[in-house]
């Protein structure tokens, strides 16, 4: 087949057709720009992996969700603390979550949703090319490395005659951002700022899922687990999310712990065998396995979002938020793609010229959004929780299990005595009244 010549035909090139890339492409196309999206997978989402919950406030602003391949809305959130054999959990089922838009929280399968989302950008006028890998960035003067006046003017691909020129490039290549790194636009993430995730998708009939998770119709559940029973000695947690006829079950923890010999697959298998988890995943047929790196360095690890005529969005920009309760990334990816797309549209003149100063509208808008505000507010959490890992993930879960066992113990002893012993178990776990006060003071910001 004849290789099409895309040189200078497009106003912008988007590298990656994930959530951030498609959001940027859709935004730019709606503003009248000719946009080319380059995806290395056979289709959008084919190479993308995440836990399983998509947060849709910005998606709903960009396009109509009617017809979107949503699996279930999240009707229940459950947080479980696990020792090797115990679970202490809290579950929330607000009635309002059953009402549209269902708290904008849905489980999805990325291969389905990403393809649909990319189609929305195509319907708006964007052009999608798949099975094409961007191997580098093209700069003025022909080098792919930074130079004094070497603005980015396109991309190099693995196609024959694969150089494609365009005034602006949007880098939405995900956490494994090799193009950005090779081109000097960002540093490789520090190992301490990266987590590894492993996930299986298990197939069941719909009735089994509804019975095990106490859901009906399109309602679903999102379970998160912490403690040594979830990921052993690592710093991280486990999860289970319900889809229509499958469940997503997985673990995530710091890559440094994986390097020390705790493999993701072994950790996932151990998690699935926990007494609180095994009944939920029993007899499921594995239809998908995936692993993924997650940038968790927060705002301090973000690269410069605008450089030399390129903008960086989504996971490539380190836009993932985890404060132990909220695990977010999909909404941040879409939000960053939207703001980047608007900035690019403002920066491009009708004659094809670029007002590069207008690209700075993107980081300014992102800094004023929930994305950066959340990263800034909880910047302290990861380092603090990692320092307290033994306390939070081992001693406290064991103390909770011992306290609840004592408090509800049935024998011929007075309830008051059991309550006193249960209190003593909890205080011993956190270092007495002084330890409890220090812990409450240290984590008070979780409630701000």
C-alpha cells in the first residue's frame, strides 16, 4: 500500500491514544485543528492497563457517555485491612451513588473504552494511525536532542519514510515514556517514585458476581485492601473491581520491593489466597493478565509540561494521585489532555505559526485544577506512610484484629472486661496514648 505523506498536513501530532491523548485530540479537533493521533497498539487501549475504575466528570464535559462501553457504576466502596488471616473492613453504599451520574465512577475495560473514546476524537475530525511506534522527536536542524534553537517540529516513526512534521507534539505515551526521556524532555523516574501493578481479569457468569458482591443490574463494587495480608512486606495494596461478567483483581506496590525479590505474580497469587479474598475470586477463569508501572512521585516528580514546542500529559507527566483512600489517575489524564488541547488551539495561528508563550496556558490551567491541587495537598503522604509502613500495614492491622476478637468474644466474662482488653490491644498497637496522639497529629491532614 502507498505510504501516505502526512508532512505539515496536521496542526498537531498526539503520541498515544490513551485517555489523555484522546482527550487532547478530541479537544483540539472540536476547536477546528487538524490532529493526527499515533498509537503503537493494534487499537487504542490494546496496550493500556489500569486497575479498573474510570472517573468521568471531564469525559462527560467532552462527549456524551450514552453508548460508552461502561461495565458497572460503583455502588459500593469497601476498604479492608488484612493481616495474614484476618480482615477488618468498612463498607460504604450511599443511596445517591445509585442515581445518575453515579458519582462519575464506573468500572471499564480499557481495550473497549479507549477505542470508543478515540472514536469520539475521530468523529470530531482527528485522524488515527495505529500499529505505528514513535521512535523519536524531530527538531529543527534534524537532531532529536535538545539544541539552542532546536524546537520540536514533528516525530520520527518506525514506518518507511516515517518522519512526520507538525508545529506541536502532544506526548501522551504513558508511564513508560521512552520518547520523552530519549529526547531530554524528562528524566527517568526515580525508583522510589514508581510502583508496579499486576492484574488478572477473571471471568464469571453475571449471577455469580451479583451474589458474591451483593449487587444488581448495573451496580458494581470497588474493594481496596491494605496490610501484610494484601502485599506482604511491601508498601502498597490490593484491589477487586466488578465488571459485567468479569472481575479485575490485582495488587500494586513500590517497585523497590519488587526488586528485592517479591515478584508481582507471587504477590498477586498470595493475595488471591487470603481467606477474605479467596471466596470472591474462587473458580474464576483468567482471561487477561497485565502488569504496569505507575508513577507516584507526585508534583515534585513532574517534568516541565511544556518544552520546545511539545506538551506532556497524563501518566507521562506523572499525573497519578494516591493518598491511601483515593486512587486516581484516569480523571487526571483526561483533565490534562483537555487543558493541553485548549492551550494548543490557542497557540496556533491561522497561518500555521505557533505562539509558544500561549502553550504556557496549559500548566497554568492544570495548576489551577483539581489535578495539581490534589498532588500538592497530599505531597507528604507517600513518604510519611512509607516511613510508617510497619506500623500502618503490620502492627495496626494486627491490633485491630486482636481488639475486635476480644471485644466480641463470647464467654462468661463481663463485657466491660472485654472492652478494656480490646482498648489495651489497640493502644499497644499504636504505642499507647502518646503514640495514638502522634499518629492522629501526623495524619490529621487526611481530613483537611
